[in-house]
């Protein structure tokens, strides 16, 4: 299907997501959320009901303010205020900051086989990196990951939608038909890339943020589904 296998001569453009594709990310936020739910200890709502409120708050803040740990902390505070029907106290804000302290300065932990797989793929294909979020926070991860030498360019964008992928194709003068977006998020990686005319590789991560979930068409011939990152070398 891809026409760019190891035995072929076609050189493809491979565009990689970063968070939860190259390294773990959302699992750190999930751990903080679990601690937050325990700390909140709401008298009438269970954990699933509180999480639904938090998801709604995060969804609104993502649209209005973007992504990253600072927006996440804002969402925790707003969730508390919504549930307790009053402003958060200074002490509560300090306690929320303490709950999320692990997000600040966390070391980048690569997914298994990422470095070796990129080493291999870079010998045959052009690699690009595309990540969304708060610029300073994402740049810190990029600087710490030790992978940037594999990529022709790395781009940090506020959102990954169909216009982003069309811009990327123009910026690097590639034909979308011979390009592949590789990531874990149906909403940000797979569906908008397909809408822009690119192919896609979906590598699920069980810790993918709930707001990134979307249904994929299982019959779409332009999407490869892989179980693990190193499986890319069997296709490219």
C-alpha cells in the first residue's frame, strides 16, 4: 500500500508527532488527575462524574487558550471552582500547584525503540517533526530529547488541523500523496492529515488524552495501524 517499503526506491516524507508518539507525555497528566480526584473528595460526585466536569473545562480551555501544563493547572483550578461553586482559595491553588509539580522539569522518556528506529528511517526518508502546544514548554522537550539531528525541521504549532498540514506541505515543498503523518492522536495526527491529502500511520497509546480520541475509518486505505513504533521499519 505505501509504496515506500524497505525494498523500494521511493523516498517519502515522514512527519512525526512528538508527545505520546516519540516520548511519554499524557500519562504524567493522568497521574496528576488521579491525585486531584482523590484530593478533591467531592461529597456527592464520584470520580467519573468529576472527570467529566474536568474534561469539559479542559475542552473549553484548549479552544480558548491552547495546550500545556499552565493551561492544565488553570483547568484544575476552574474545575474546583465549578464544583465548589466559589473561587479557589490561595491555599487550594498552592495545593493544586504541588499536585502538578511533577510536570515541571520532567525528564523526557523516549518510547521503546524510538531512537534506533529513527536512525534507520533517516537513511531512506526525509523526516520532519510536528508538535503542538505552548512553545517554550515544547521546545524544552525537543531540546532534551536528543533526537533533533534526525529531522530536517521541527515545528511547534498552536493547533494541528487541516490548514496546518497544508501549510507544512507548502513550507517544505512536498507532495502530500507521498507523505505520511505518524502519531497516536486520531484528532490531531490522523484525521486532519488525511483531510490534507497525506497518508497516515496510527500508533495507539493507551494514555492518549481523551480529548484527542476520534473514530477512524477501518477501511481507509491511506491509514496504516501499527502496534509499536519499531514496526515502522517494516513499512518504510
